[in-house]
C-alpha cells in the first residue's frame, strides 16, 4: 500500500490505516524511538503512540511525506517519554549524548528564544542543510533528528565510525558558523 | 535547556531531509539495520549472557591456570606454543612491545580529535580529561588474534587508564577508555588472546586486568580484579560474576580454594600459583577470603545470642555479607542467612563483628540474586543508603524466586527498611512486600509491614516510596515494584486503577502486564482461570481496550496445581486480524468473562470486541479442558 493510499484510509477514518502504518513503518518508528529511549518495549509503546497520534491528527493534517510525519511524531513522543522517565536507571538511549553534542552549536550565552523566531532559525538550518553534500546531510539528520547511534549511522552510510564522528563534528562547526554569520547567536 | 530547545527545533527540518536520511527504512519490506538487541532483559533471559560472561571471565582465570605460560609470554623470545583448545588459546610471543613512534602525526591528531569527541561519552572521571592528558608519545602497538587488525594503546599521563584505538587503513577508530583507577606500568603488561567464541585481549596489569574483545553479550570491556576472595569483575555488567579460581571462607570457615575445574585445591597450592604471578601482591587476608569485618567474631556473637551450639551451621548457611563504614567510622557488616529457621535472615553487626546491632527479623525467606531492571544482577542484598542528611535509614531489597516447571520465576519482592538509631544500633522492619504465596495456591499478597493491604493502598504506598525516596536506586525499586506487580498480575484487581494510572502517564497504548490472571471461576474440583500474556491497554472513544498477545485458560486442581492449559483465540477484532498479532478483549471489567455452568463441570468464556460479544463453551473431561464451541 502506498503512502497516499494509507493517508486516504486515515482521511476516511478506516481503522486499517493503523495496521497498514504499522506494517509499513512499524520498525522504522520503533527504531527512532529506540534510538532515543534505548529500550525495546518503550520504543514499541512509543511507536504505538505514534500510530494513534497519526489517527488523531489526520485529518485535519494531510502529510506530504508520511514517513517524515511519523518520524516527527515518534520522535516527539519518545522525547516526552524520555523526559518523564529520565531519572529511570534502565536505558537512556542516545539522547543525553546528542544533547551534549549539540552544546557545540548552542554554546553562547544568549537565549535562543530571544534571539530569533524559531521558524526563522529552522529556515536557516534548512538552507544550511541544502548546501551540504548528501552524505554529510544524511549523517547530520540521522544523528540529531533520528537520534541514531554513531555505529548505526556508520553501518547505514557505509563509512567508519570515526568518519561519522569527524563528519558530525565538522558539520556542527559549520552550522554554528553559518548561523552566527546569519546573525543568530545561539 | 538550550540544547534541548535546539534539539526540538531540529524536529522541524524539512521532511525531505528526513526522507533522504532514512530512505533505507521506507520500504517496509526491507529489514532495518537494528543495533544490538536492547530488549528488556528478564532474569531468565539473562542466564545465557551470564553464561557467556562467565565463559569470558572464567577464561580470565587463565591468569591463574596459565601462570607459567603467562610468565613465559612476558619474555619475547620465549614463545611456547600453547597447544590448548581454542577457548583458552593465547598468542605466542604475546608480550607487546612499547613503542615510541606509533603513527604519523596526522594519525595521532585524528586520535586526539576522537578522544575529545569521545570523552564526552564517558561518565567516568575521565570526562574532565582532554587530549593533552594523554601520553601520545608512549604507547603500545598490538595486533589482534588473527593479526588482521592493529590496536594502538595510549596511556593517560597519570598512567591510570588507557585509550585504545583500532587502526584501520591508517585511520584510527576509537575503541574505548579502559582501566580507570588502575595503575599501569606498560613494562608489566601481558597479553593473551582467547581464540574461542569469546576472543578477547587480556592485559594483566599488576593485580588487575583489562579485558576487551567482542564476545557475544560481553562486547566491550570488562575490568576484572582480584577482590576479596575471588577474581571478580568490578566494572562488568553482571556484578559479582567471578571466575572459578578463588579461595574463600564461605564454608565452615576453612580456607577453601578451587581450580578451574572447580576442584578443591589446597591454600598452599593456590598461594604457590599466586606467587607465579610476578606482579601480584602477596595474597593478603582480603585476597584469601576474609571480609572486612571478622566473620568469626560475628558468627560467635550470633551463635551465642541465638543459642546455636553448632557454629558451623551458620557458616554453612551464610549467604551474603557486605560492609559499610558509618559516619562514626565504625565498620558495620550485614550478614544474610538462608534456610536457618531459627534465625532471622539479615543481621547487622558492628565493631569488627563483635557488636550485635540488630536484625531485620525476617525468617524463612530464601534470598536470591535480584535483577535491577537494567542489564545486570545485583548482589542478593543491595544496601541502598538513603540520602537523608542524617543517614538514619536505608533500604534493603531482595526477591524470592521459585522453580516452576523448570523455570526460575520471581515470586515475591521484599523491601526492608533499616533504621540506624542514635546509638548506632540498628533495627529493621518489613516495609513493602508483595508476591504470590505459593503455599496458598499462588494467591497474591500485598503487605505493608505485616499488614495485608489493598491494591490501591499498595499503589499509594509505592508511589509515596518512589516519590520520597529521592536517591539513586529508588527508581530501580520502583520499577521492580511495577514490573513484579505486573508479572504477578492480579494485584491490579481493579482495572479502573490501571486506567487512571495510564491516563496520568498520558499513554494511549502500553503493555500493562506481562502475565495476568483476568478472572477465575471455581468449579467442584477445579479452578479455571483466564490468563493473558503481554496484556496491552488502550483507550479509544472512551472505551478501554485490552489486547493480549496470548490468552489461555488454565485448569487447576484442588491444590492449586495447574494441570491443563489451552490457548484460546476468539474471533473478531477491532483492528485487522494481524495487528501485532494481538487478541482484543474490550471490557471495563474482566471479572465476569468466565461463567460456570449449572453442572459445575462446564463453563463459558465471553469475549467482547468493540462491536459484539462472543461466547466459547468448555467442559472438563478427565482433567482436561475440552472446547465445545
């Protein structure tokens, strides 16, 4: 079943939409959640949450790219769960590391909320990402949006873990420079 | 936090970038590359990894069994062929060479960059280090067991740790930082390589060792050391997993030592072996099995107090001991016994074992290892110091397990509160206890102290405990309470409580029980129970929906012994039939799903889906369940 057909099921309030979503994107959503939470069962629950969230939001939403839409819902759900359970001993996934890594980009003293509208920053980040080579862009997105481990990214992109680490480091520096140049002091 | 805020912002990047990045995953028919299994490990599941780990750590015991070979291997020209089986093989000429020039500057610079990146990932004190704290001009260049990969090992300047890199096509790959707190003399390192399934490197550094490799379930690094009476993993994930080579005084207070085949050897033989280990310190009282307080004193004290003439019985049944130093610098020890009916199980002693401080007054409960909910076992009694300023109490937790049909299952969970009095005496009290009483047909019990409490009281107390106990391990206890409660199933008798709890958690669909008894009916000579495995809950259009991965009916005899089980698969479903393979049950209260027939040998099972109800009929013939549907 194609994305369009699945979205059509959602729009018609046909419950098969959930099953088809799970069938096509189940592992994908679970993986994103697992990357953040580091726990298989929480990840499954997060993915389930995402299906229901999709059920609740489509319509009125009508995502252009269903996979990306699900990714964002899952990510959001997993982050919420992570916050709720971050004192929990068992499994933290990669989120703490990723947040730590991002300190390279937002290392200034100014409050991000005061320096610019979020959407302007996002637009700038999108422009920056456009300028990157595809491989670098994938590595950046996989790490900081999909929260994948360095090892998984290395496997997925066919480069060494070292290469991934170095690439991420360089892209972060470039992003910081780019944002600073455009007047965003994060 | 700013980082979090920025992280959230990244969620809004253009969808096309996400699609591009995860293009491999978009075809649902293609498997996603999944990293190492992170499934919540149950105590039973962990047995295999432990076995693997034991193999690894036991192999570390080669340090004792292969003393000569090790000694020889320390001398570059003395390359004795091992002639061993693959599991204990080690390399010839295995003494690594300290080299000054390990790699070109670019390579080292890349290593430095990796170290700066990777140090952030460590939670150890090394987090504060940077590349300048590493001795880049001194290190080891070594090969792995098949000679395919080179490893570069750089010490920290304080020589209390090493950074290991793998060299691939002249590119360094960061492997890890090992040996924190270990004083490392690079001239005194031995190496051995296990060529079996769990191959690894073993660097023996004075009395401690660093092991790293890629064995199944033991991937990564284990720091092992000689600790107390055994060779133990001290930073391993399995807690007190020890090699087979050890001496101890756990039995009859005589020093007993074992070789790699678990045969007893004399202490003199053990010491002789020990001496062949050139860099080990002389075996001390600690190494040879004496704990920090004098166990003799303690046993003497307890035997006298409880009128036990045969002191050996105490030694034979001692199960666990641990020590702590209190605020007044007095060493306190905790001793646990099992299977000594006349004794309470847990004692606290002080003053090197000469002073009886109190007991927890718990009798007749065997103590077993507990699982801390993550990926390791804890010692059977894990003393958790409260962060109360006065340190006036701590908790001690354990579980009780029972072998059922050959499987070890947790049947009860105990939390004790130990109060440290002003005069440094201690007294203990039962706090929360819950589980199944196997002597009473597996009936679930919930207790606060000795008092039976309701499920709602239990949950209230649990929440209080979890909220008030703001210390490191409280979450584990809380989680275990949840887990154990779920496993035991029926203490959440009122499903509305689950509903309320889940709503508070903001969850739509989540596993609420691993195993649960949904309802039971009593027939003349039998009890019939409807049970679920992996029960999930959801709430759609204000209707609670329960989905179970598996439903089955258990038939028990008068004594509560399960004599027959049949799986049941009702027809109809809210979701498509293959929705995760779950069977839906939609009902606010499952209590009346089973109904006994008039003749008390038949019963009906009712299922409820969103749109209809379904009935299945059963009878019992010759102690077997027979479906009449």
